[in-house]
């Protein structure tokens, strides 16, 4: 998933939100 592109590890919820947002943008 996109989380692999976000090696933050600071906030999993934040990463999940970004992934979800990206998924909605690229695949509505």
C-alpha cells in the first residue's frame, strides 16, 4: 500500500488517513 511510501512511523493513523485520501484521489 501507500504506507510503504510513508516511512514516518510517527502516527499510523495519520499514515492511514493519507493512504485513504490518496486511494480516494486515485481510485474514487
